[in-house]
């Protein structure tokens, strides 16, 4: 795929040397289809969604823009939030650290973690930091729905746009892996078998969810599954010792051309497509090691370029439920030993789950029990209402943390893809410690007991956290008074009242109410019908919720134009920002709103402007 800049004002022709079907203007962007005839090149015009021929002399190859690391990281975070806000996403949530790690894996060079480059993968026309191919980008455009709105064929050449395409691929690969596992008889509709990060990345590399599952399973060792590390080596003759090309053909069912494409694209990981091919275990371990480092580097980049997003989730970093887990560990709970079975049934009783046997998978029941009995009402209320005894339900609990964060708080909830033979849907436990490649959990039903076990980090499906100290008040508070500018009209005053009342009803006091009004003042001049629709954004309503790449994704235009509904969306985000919830003065509240809710490019200037407005609103 080649992106061109148009020179002058040439015609777009129906065929080489044919008649004009449209007129083009200088510096507009068009995308080559790959077809060339003599002195003419076939191109696609994004804005008009039409294809035609242009004289070569009227086109110049567009140079690749230098990518801003900070801008790309922030765009990944915005894409993560927008995709995960859609109803159809759960439980296949996407994460910014995965997208950033993919970019590091594909384009890291000696001077940069990721680069906006041309095709770098042999045999692929992929471009940009994530090396997104024409086929992958078109799949995003065709199936991305509201996420893909506003993007065109040529948008793949924009580094920031790639964050959205790669996030969508993560979602579709994760969902396809779950479906493949369900087709193989794993899990159920109520407890879908979750994919690990490793499986998702293997699906991306091989373009086959089935192959990804089989590769990860073939290379899994007892140590990977939280069992005895001394038994780490796979047994002789296992699938892990097979040559990769033989395995992909005989076991995973890939066609010869698919296998050849993988070996051509990833020779350093695969070896050569003959008797010198690497083994399955060597291939998977090579991928796992590089990707785990990429995830670790991704966390560092987030912590460097958007540290407030991590701080906002961590809050106090305290996990009262972990104390309960430690107490249960001290009781030496193990199936079939002493009074352990009766105690395991107590875990199920805490969530009213009907079972009379400890043979029922009980890892999630153990997590639920610890939450329910830790004497913290916020933690107790956080237990999933639907299917709390299933690991999959905990992937939606709290807020996400980067998979390889060095500051993961002890007690964070970790969801693993299926590991042990009796565990066909997933596993959940509490984070204790970890390094780049491994993660140690304290959990129930780990080798049939409450204990600490160490797993491969790449098999993590999610790490979640809930800041219990940052919970919003549950009841409404009084609506504060406000000093609106005299030149505000009746509609603006009405909308200010709507915001003040909605925030008050949600438990936010006058400081927070005025902060919200100040931000809506800045965004829309308190006009509910305000709309900014251009090539970059389609932002609507009081808080200018972006329907393309922000909090407006997945919402209908009439809802965003409704002042109350627009405000309710913002309140939902504000409730998840501990620093905003706990703010005790305007400066704290405005700073938290700008950094964690609005997330504009020039935060320092925006904070100053909105704080000035907020101060003027104080009566």
C-alpha cells in the first residue's frame, strides 16, 4: 500500500487515459491500489470513497510522519477506554499496554521503542508502528462499526489511527479464541473460556485462533500452570518437541501457504521451513519472552507519558480482602483434608451458590468470599452480581491495570486463561508478586488448595483493581449555589442546573458540581446542541463527547444531544477517578477532571483555563 499526495489539480479518470470522473486538489491524500498501467496509477480517494486513475506525474509518495511517542501512548489509552465502553466488548476487553507492546514487538529499533515505518515484515504490506496490513485495516473498516467511523483506507498510514485498528484486532482475536475453545467443548455461554495475552498474540502472528490455542497448550509446562517448577520440562515426545511446521500442518490444520507465510514473516522465531524449523516450545517461548518484555516496556511508556492514568486506578493501593485470603491460607485448606471441604462450601455459601461438593471449581468462590468477609462494604458490594463463582465474571471487576506493571498492588485480582486440566474456563486469584516473565498468585483451588502458585505472566488474561478508599458517596447531596456569567442565556442556565443537579444526585458536592459546569462551559459554552464534526472528531453535546474516538463511541447522536444523558455519561467516568472523587478543593477537582476524564493534549493550559472558569463560578 502506498499513500500519495496529489500535485496540482489533476482529474481522476475512469481508466488510464480515459474520461474524468472527478477532480482532485493539491495536497489531498489518495491511496494506491497496487494497480499500475503505463504512466497511470490506480488510486482510492478516501473522502469520496471512489477509485480511479491518475497520471504518475501528478502524484508524490507521501513521506512517513515522525511519530510522537507520547501521543501514540495516549491514543492507545483513549482507544482502550472507548472500545471497552461498548456493550459488546465484555469480557473481551482490550488494553493499551497490549497495543503498545505489539508496536514495540514489530518496530523497535536501536533508538526507539516503536517507529512509524513502512513495510518491515517480509511478505506483508503492513505499515506504521503496529505494521497493520491492508487486509487487517480493511477488516477494521468493514466490521468496526462506530469505532471505524471517520477512518478511511488511507488512515492506516497515520500512526495514531493504528491504535484503533490494533485494539479492534485484539478484541476480534480474543473473541475468536473463546469461540474456538467453545467449539472444542470448553466452558459455557455463562462462563466463556477466556484467552490469555499469549494466545491473543499468537493468534495475531499465525492468523489462526485454533493454532494459537494449540501452540500455547503444547508449549505449556507444569510450572506455567502453577505446579511444581521442578517439573518444568515437557515430557519427551510431547507436542512441544515437534517441529513447528509439522505441528502447524498435522495438529493445527494450517495450509502450506499459511505456514510458509509465517516462516517468511518471522524467521528469527520460526527457523527455516524445513527440517531446521524450531520446535513448538522454542517458538512459543521465543514469542512469549519478547512479548513479555514488550508488555513491561509498554508499562514504562504509560508510566512515563500518562502516569496519571495509573495513579487514578491505584488510588490508596490497599486491599483489605488480601488479609482474609492470608488467614484462609494459614488454615491449610485443601480438598479432602480435615474440615477443608466444609470450609470450601462456606466460600460458595457467601455468594449463595448451590453446591454440595468441593469438587466444584472454587477459585472464584474463594475470591468472592474474601471480598464479602473483609469488613469493607465497598469491597463486599463489588462482587459481581452475575456468576460470581466464575473466573470470567472477574474480568469486568474494578478497573484494568497494565499486565506487566511493576507497581501492581498486592491483592489485585488476576484472571488467567485456562490452565490446569480440570479448569476449562479460567482461573482467578490475588496478585502477590511478579517479574517480567512470571506472576505469583494467592488463590483457592490452586492444586486443590489455598496456596501461592507461580504462573507464566504471558498467560494472564486480565489484572483488575478497585480503589475502595475512592468510592463515591452512595446518596445524593445538596445542590450548591453558582455564580453564572450575566451574559449566559436561559438555555445555558438551564443546562448548568442540569449538570449541578445530576452531579449532586450522584453524591458529588459543590466543588465537583462547579468543576463539571466549568468543563462544560469550556467544551460547549453550555450548549446542549453543540457539535464539532470534522475530519478529526465528531464531538457532541455539553461535554463534547467524541463519537469517533472518545466517550461518545457506542452512543447514539440523540442521546448525546440530550443534556441529562450527556452528563450521565461523564458522571459514570468521574465515579471511577479516585482523585476526582476525593478532591477537596477546586484545583484538585479541575486537575483530576482534565487529566483523567477529559485527557486533552495540552493539559497544563487546559487546567489553567478551566480552573479560572471554575473560580469565577464560585458565588
